[in-house]
C-alpha cells in the first residue's frame, strides 16, 4: 500500500511494509538472502516476528540491515500463533513454567518477543494454562 505525503511541497512516497506479503520478485539480493536465512531458522525452532527480525539483523546473528530483515520476514507467510505454540512446547520440553511465567517469557522484550496475545495462545495450546 503506497502513501503519498507532501513535505515542503515535495511529494514523498513511502511503502507500508507488512500489510501484505511482498512477491519474491520484488526483493533485492540481500532481502532474498534474508528470506533464505529466515526460512532456515523457522525450519528448526519457533520464532516471533520481532525475534526473527532481531536474529537476522543482530551483529551476533546474521548481520542483515534491519530494513532488509523486516522486509524479508514480512514477505513470508507465517502463522505467528503456531510459532508461539512451537516455542512454548520447546520451553516446556526442558523446564517447567507456570502459565503466567511462560506467557511472560514468550512476550518479554528480553525473551521471545511474541505479542501478549500470541504468547497467551502459545502457552494455552502447549498446556501450561
């Protein structure tokens, strides 16, 4: 979805990213590589949208530009609720959590960075609540 703003008499066009999936043909080289990296991460563990963007863009992760990582993640069709369930089950597989504790872990900015709604769904579906 494009939005046109008029700043100081100069038209400015911005693209709202994440509203709809972007076709792979519209991605540049680094974005296509970030998509491949994201798909690899999602193939072996659960990630939230924000957690995956952070992993891809972190200096300790893949080091992609934040914008490229965001575009790549938003181009994927991911059920973030299912990812939250997957993450919740992984936590419960190696440690006990209360319902509240697991929701906090899944939604914390220091944890998995799911939305509270996604974290709650994940904890409930994994049997912690």
